[in-house]
């Protein structure tokens, strides 16, 4: 264990379960790296990841955003192009944008597409898929409601998905956020994950939850108290 991490662990009781605001304060105090660390929530879910009907995947609009500006690209045609531009999309296009992406031009963090463009965009699955950029109806990035989607994504709407171990990892802000903003973002994530509970999941759903910064130790959360 590094000296920095050892010093950080002395700043809080690792065996204690914390409220969201207590955890946020502890994480902020231990975020001593020379950059603005990202604060993440990690939730271990009591789901069977081998069963398709227990997959947990959804989106959540963080009240205070992630602290990182997202570049949003939109593949659309007709009036939806203007709608995307008005909503503040960073890149907008149709066949021309698809062609640019096929050549490796991917200066964006999120790609949104209207359903009528998915047939043309599908050919880029091998390019976009591995990067997690392929639009998906489950994440709300395949939609005709372009204006609302772009505005929400720019404001801080993010996607979360349980990994192969049944764990959800979600950014809830930056260490520079105040305790209250971090706590409110984290609570929004908790509520969204609870709402996404599969109907076939039995027993304890949220087994454990932790808050941590990029380079700091994790702090356990009292989940039952927050929901």
C-alpha cells in the first residue's frame, strides 16, 4: 500500500457504513491526487448474470451532471437534423457522418441515431461496438425524440449496465463537487438502479454499495437507509 493510500485510510473508519453525505465527505477528503478525481458508485447486485431476463441496464439523469462535458453526435435526416442542431448536438449528419465515422473520425463521446438511420449505421457495428458507441434503444440513444435526448445527455444523463459479475459502476461527479451535490447524484443512481430491478430477481437485490474516487479508497454505503 502506498503512503498516500495508507494516510487516506486513516481519515475514516473503513468498517463503518456511511450515509451518502458522510461517504461523499470522506471520499472528497481522500481525493488527494493532482487532478480532479472522478467519484464513482459501485453496486453489487443479487442477480444471475447468466439469465438474459436479469440483465440490469438503464439510464439516469444526474441532477448535477458528471462534471465532464460530453460531445454528442447525432445521425439523422430531414427535420431531425435541425432539431439536433438546435438542441446543442456537437456533430450532426446523415450518410456523410456515417461515412466519416467509417474512416475513423469519432470525435464524440455519445452517438444518437434515429430509428430510420439504424439500417445504414448497423454496418459500423464492428467499429462502434467495441468502443461502446453503438446507439441502442435500451440506453435511449435510438430515438426520434432527438431534442429531448440531446439536451438530457448534455445535461448529464448517463447509462449504466451490470457487468459480468453483476456489478454496476457509475460515475456520480467529480471530487470538486460539494458533498450535497455528490450525495444527490449518488441517490439518483441508487433510485435508478432500484427501478431497473428485474422482476425475476429474487432475494437481496442491492447486496452492497461503495463510493470511491479515482485514486482513493472506497467507502461503504448504508443502502437501506437511503432508499
